[in-house]
């Protein structure tokens, strides 16, 4: 699957600005892809969302790595 035009974002309506997935990035069926995303807060609850080219949320993960 070609992820060109897709974006990574944190919490909807706030937080860091969405970041574009680099053009030409692909993901094979059942595959996993890692991205560097400095806008994710690791000191408290936060979320990472994958948005398709139309801005529709396709996947999301919430995490909390604080003490």
C-alpha cells in the first residue's frame, strides 16, 4: 500500500501539527513500519494517529510511559 499523502498526528484537535509520511513510503500487507515522530509526549498520556490522504483516521495507539 502506498502511504504517500498520509499523515501522522497526535491527539485530534490539539498537540503537535500532523506530519506527512514521506512520499513513496509503502507498507506491505501485514507489514509494520516505524516512523520518528518527535511530537509524541512520553511523559504523560498521548496518542499517535495514522491519517489517510483524505484525513480519515485509519489507526491509532495511545500510550503512557511516565513514572
